């Protein structure tokens, strides 16, 4: 197993620690919010590094093409849920944010499963819109963890990319299923 896949697995292994810090966060234990931020930052760095390593040292694998987006989805879903449900945070995400993010990811997962079952293969290729979606989702999490009072300004931008990339992937998946063009759908965003 290459370094890129190990970094993706590390990101997955960081998720329970991230969840624990936010689950036990209270205002009087503010250090836990900072620990969650450090864990999230480490996960973000591992995300950037695994992609770089895979490209630089040609470690792109089928396993890695599933592990990387899976790690992103698990991390971000956990973050959005925790940042919504923790009532101790002064700045919390509104309900519509985790609902939209999780719904989009569920639709993409369901669509990917259908494509795999019908076409007997699924190649996951990230798009620029998907990468921008992940960037703005991660930036939103960081802003809320920092309790940045203007973090609400990021939410509509993040939602735009979340919805736009979801629609983009749905269109690509539909074209693939209808035999249109040969572009592959992706759920990497």
C-alpha cells in the first residue's frame, strides 16, 4: 500500500477523535474546540498531501480513488453534523447546511451505485467544481471552529458550490447511463 492510501486511511482514523472533541466540547472546555481545529487541519493537510503524492509518485490506485473521496465525505459529514448539534458553540451551522451537504452526498452515492451496477464499473475523477466544493466546505468548518463572527458569509458560497457540483455530477452520470458522451461521473467533491 502506497503513501497516498496511507494518508487517506490516516484521515479516516482522525475522524473519531474529531467527533469526540466536539461531542465533549463545552464553553468551559474551550481547549477541545482548538483540538478539533488541529485535528481538522491535519485531516485537510493529509487530503492535500495524498493527492500530491498520488500524482507525483504515480501512486494512483483503484483503492485510492475510493478511499480519498470516502475520507472527505466522512470527515465533512461528521463536521457538519457536529457543528450543527453542539449547542455550546456560539456560532453554529443552521440546519439547512448539514441537510443539503448530506443530501447531496447521499444522492451522489446512490447514483454512483446505480452506475456501477448498470455499467459494471465506476471511475471516480475529481472535477474543478468538486474541488472548489470541498475547499469551501472545509473553509466553512474552519470558520465555525474558529467562531469567526462573519462565517455566515461563507455559507451561501459553500451551498452554491455544493448544489452546483451535485447537479454537475448528476448530469454527467445521466449522460453516462444514456450512452451520451464518454465522460465519467465523479463524486470527489
